[in-house]
C-alpha cells in the first residue's frame, strides 16, 4: 500500500508544475488553508458501472488524507440506490447515515452535501452539472461534457459564471506523460504539429450491452420522464435506459465515449478551442443488434488559426468495435519526427532526412530520440484498486476544492471537446462537411 501511495504522490507532484494553475498539496500544507479541516461531503449522482469500478476507488484513494466522504446517492432506479448502499457499506467506504435519494432534486435540497460526482447517461451530464452548480456545489462530471451544443453552452455559461470548481473527467490532463508531451510541444522543440493520427479499436460484441439487466428491469422502478430530460418524450424502452451509448440522441457512441478523450489532447497541446472543419463516415457494419450508433467510425478534422487558412494540421481519427488490431494509439507528427503516446517516446521517425533535405537546398530536421520526462508506468496497485490516471485526476479535483484553484480539466476544456464531438456526429449523420463559426460560436453544416 505504501508503494501505491508513493506513486500517487510522486505523480501528482510531477504534474503540478505544468497543471493549469493547480497546486499539489501535502496533508500538512492543505490543512493550513482556511476551512481545510472541515470534512467535504460528496453526493453521488448516478451509481453507474463507471462509478463503482473507477470513480469510487479513485475517490477513496485520497478520502481519508483529504478529509472527504460520500454522504449519499441520487439515482432514479431503485435497484441502483440499493446497490450503492450495499456496495459502499460492504467496502467500509460509507457510514450508516448514508442517504438514498430518488432524484437530484432531493439530493441538492439537502444542506449536508458540499460537492457531487456526476456519472449518469452521456446526454445528462451537462444539465445535471447545471443544477449542481446553481445549487452551489462543486462538481466532478464524467465526459462527454455534453451531447448537444445548446446543453454545452448552458453548462459552460453556468460554470464560468459561478465560483464552483468543475472538473470534467478528461483524466489524461492529470497524467504525467501527457503533461510531459504538452511541455515538449509547447517548448518549440517539437516544431509545428503537422498531423495527428488516433485510433481506438476493440473487438467486443458486448461493449455497452446489458442484456440481463434489460430483461429484468421494470418501468415502475425507474423515473422514465426524469431520465429523458430535454430529449423527445418516447415510450419506455429499457435498452435506451441501460444501453444508451448505442442509441442517439442519448449518446453519440464512439465520439462521446472514446474520441472525447483523445481529441481533448489536441486542443490542449495545440492551444486551440475547436476544429475549423470535420468530415466523417461510418455505420453499423458488424454488430447488428438494433443499435443506431456506429460500430465503425472515421473522422478527419482540420485544425489551425481561423484567421490564417494556410496554417494548420489534420487529425485523422478512426475507431471500430469489431476488430482490435491497432488498439488505442495517439501519434503526433511534426516535420522532424513524432511523439508516440503509446510508448511515450519522442523519435525522429518520419522526419526530414539529410538526403531529401539537401536535394532541396534545406537542412535535415530530425528530432532526438528520447523518452518523455516524468513518465510513469500506469498500473493498478492494491489499496482500493483505482487506476492511477483517474486517481490522479480525482486528487486534482479534491485539491482544487480545498485551494479554489482552476482544475486540470475545467468546464472550458469540456466544452471544447463537446464541440468537436458534436461536429463529428453531425458530419456522420448528414454526410456533409461541418464547420465551426468562430465569430458566432456555432456549428455550420455545409
């Protein structure tokens, strides 16, 4: 356990110098902050699979040291409320006064909740965060930030007009290797980004499926109208409720679930808020189980200054759910070589060699071969079983609640990845080129 704690502390310190206005605090230092001795009571909004497997363990990695605790859960399904209590009490992570609320109105009306963790359906994140922020609570919200531009704008405006800490679950922003890549690119040593290639491939027919639960869930145990929020009112459908990632408009599927992580690093490293344009293609080619969201998806983005169309780069993103070759890859290219965030290596591969350069009266341009500084192997230790990247991100949120500093992935970062996701989804659905109007802050379908 001590090795596990040492890893988290060292990794937190490794990222502190380049985090967006964030500090890393030892137990002694944060106790000096006004109010730091007060226990922070956190409500759970949505007892999801993601919450129980990753967010809860990550929270509990730091809860004792940081003086945080879970105070209750809000979930519109009776079964999930009972599971939350049983699971968390079984691990000794909550006390006997743990509260079970039927909905967010009940939870946010209480005076004994200081912050919330939102892990609900993709399309609900934005509006659930709006309610929480307006009630004066700090928020950790799972990505995607939003699945419609209207919801994204409202969530961003609400967060930025408040004094609340809002952390979006883009956990790469708290990982030491990604901070090292960002620092290297922005030092000028890498050169201009000329191309980015990203993949996210699995071979999982059951990914996002819940057939056993679909067969057993009862409408009377769920508040279906609350689930739908501002989406069209439709008849009860257990697959929409439990397998929402497979069905638009409850989720965009691949863009919202996977691309949101990777496209976020493009915005971060390049210092850009949105793509200039995107085209996309895909469909349900293999897993024909009634889903409407694609099992195969490819998008090509153009990024660069909006006032200079001659500068920029492309991002090629591809993902499939029926063939795992290629796995998850993120390659950043410049004229001098590449950064491989799979191996965490900087290499001269593909750079301008001496022969071709000399033929054009130019000098060779080859990056040195080196490992990214501060890179640490990400592996799950004992203790709570949290994955280190999410644990670091959760720790950053907790630190920022104490310090009131900007977190690593604020609402603005979430809004930016949502814009890219929504543009790509509209390009997929329409078959047209989609652009971002930088002046009007709006999406234009050509």
